[in-house]
């Protein structure tokens, strides 16, 4: 099999007019949601750290950082864009990771430098998504091995997207992917720290670097992915992978089957189902946290492997804590960007609830979404002996198979942009992203002045 060269040929030949209308709509959805969570993530400490690191460097004015009035190189803009997009873990999910945070961050930066149109940006997004999907289908369980799939696959996808923006010929596009494969990295042990959103930023940045190097003539292995010492083997949890099946790109569209999962809550997606089911169950039945004896959450072993923080002490740790999800479901009944703070996580009533929670892993997985089990189930045992039971809950809010309505998507976008935009400006940006192919040039997107100062507009 010649997987590396097949990927390169796909990137050379993909055209906007060949992409299904629904795939374009999903690309617009990815851009819309990601720009929203970028605006929400600006206030996070990691956003300030990465911004301050690159802002003082002498650099060409190639791209705006997060649509702000700060201009840097495209690679550095992608670094900040991606880190900020994932800072709240509020960005979308698919393909065992977070595709849009990486893809949109890289595309926004390089498209600004190139003067790309909305049609070109949408095409690049779909191309990157398809390459990611083609690789991830050849193995699973990367979290269990200790990898963060978002950065392991994301850097390849970002390079693919930029190769399409640059209209690289097949051999150069394949070289871009092979160079990006050398950058692939990201450790799951860093979940719950600032390193996790940095994984996204570095993937977006390194994807641009790899594509630019390939465009300049840099060489890399023509069998980087399928060789027995190549990418698929190196990152496989079992040292085995599907090396032999034909490349599916160009014959079917992975994005139509995998789609995007848009988050309702600013935390790891693995805790959304149990949180939502518990909050809904308790909406009609108020329960005092002091009356709770035990909470048992049944979910997939892969989910529990990520929700590792049993006693979170800050918001970053809480975003990867099933224990926190249960505490806030019982005590608060809601979880929004403005409420999920260090102060809230450290509240005595929240902290006192953690020892009552137990995660019970199962090995079953959902064929539609192998990252999840087929269901979650939450059982609350009260000190009175009464038991409250959500039953087996399969539906995940915002999942590709239970998508948000456009109004719900707008409400999330409005919340995310409440500190960066007035409502009229936010709605204009939302509508523009929803109709991305109509955008004549990336340069036509309005600049948001003052994003990286303490007192922001809006």
C-alpha cells in the first residue's frame, strides 16, 4: 500500500465543487464554534502566557492573533489561536480528539497570509478533517497508550489543510504530511494542565511549518505512514495498525459519518453525558448534598482513563474530573463558562462532595463513537436508603447524533463572545462564519481591538 502518496494525491486533487454540501456546512459549523471558544478562552492564563511569549518577537506581519489587532508570523498566530481555542476545553470533538481547534487555528493564520477566500478555507478544513479520519480509523485507544490524539493527528491534519491552501502538488503535499508526522506528540498525562491546550497550539503551528518547509523543497520519507517503522506503528498502542486497507479518501467522505460534536459545557466531553443526565434527573427532585451517601457513575474505561482528577483544586483540573461533574450537578445543576472558576471548584461544599463519587468503568464501546461507552449511568444512594437512578443514558448533548439547533449554537456563541463583542457584532461574526464560502477574503473578517488587554471591549 502507498498510503503516504495516496494522501498527497488526495490533497492535490480536492476541489470545493467536489465536496458535498453537508460537508461544507459542517466546516462552517467548525469555524463558527471555534471562533466562539477562542473569544471565550482569551481570558485564560495560558492565553496571556503564549501571547506574551510571541508578542515581543521581531516577526513579519503575516496574520492576526485570534482576529485581534496583534500581528505576528502565521505560525505564531496559529500557536496562540490553537492554545486559546482549547484553553477552556469547550471546542468541538470528533475522531477521538478536537479537530476544529487545530484546523481552524492553522487555517485562519495561513489564509490571512495567503489572502484565501472562504471557499478555499472550507476546502482546506474538509481536506484536513478527511486526512485525520483516514489515519485514526487505522487504530484506536491512543488515550490508553498515553497519547493525546488531538495533537498526534492534528499536526498532520493542519499540514494537510495548509497544503491545500497553498495548492501543493501531490509529492510536495505528501512531504508536508511526512514532515508533520515527525512533529506528532502530546502526552495525555498533561490533561488538566496548561500543557493540554498548548498541544493544540503546537499542532496548528507545526502543521504550518511542515507545509511551508515542503513547499520550499524539504524532503521526508515517501512511506512515512505505512512503513513498519513509520507513524502508524510508532503511535499504535499495540505496535499494530491497519497498514493494508486501501485509502478511502476521494471515494467516500468521512466527515459525513463522523461529523462534529459541539459541546454544551466547558469541560472534557467524556463527562457531559453523566453530568447532563444527573442535572436533568435532579431538576424535578431537589437533593441536599449532605443527604447523599454515594454516587456511582458507570461509563467507558477510556472515559475514566481521561477523567483522572478525583480531587480537583482548580478549574483546569475540574475539566477532567468526573467527581467534579457529579458535585456540580448535585449542588449547582449547571456548568457555564462564567461559573466554572477556581473559586467555585474550591468551595467547601464542592470539595466535600468528591469522596462520595465513584467511577465504575466498563469495557463496552459505542460503535458510532468508540471513544465513549454505549451509555452512562448514574446511581445516587441517599442516606435514607432511597436510590435515584438515571438508567442507561445513550444521548450526549450536542453529539453528532443529537446536534444543537442553530439557536442553541448561537446562544453558545453569544455567551462565548460576551466579553469581546457587543451582541450585534457577535451576530454579524456568527452569520459570516455560518456562510463561510461567501467570504471573499480572510482579510474581510473584522479586527477585534484590545483583546489582549485587561479591559476588553464589549
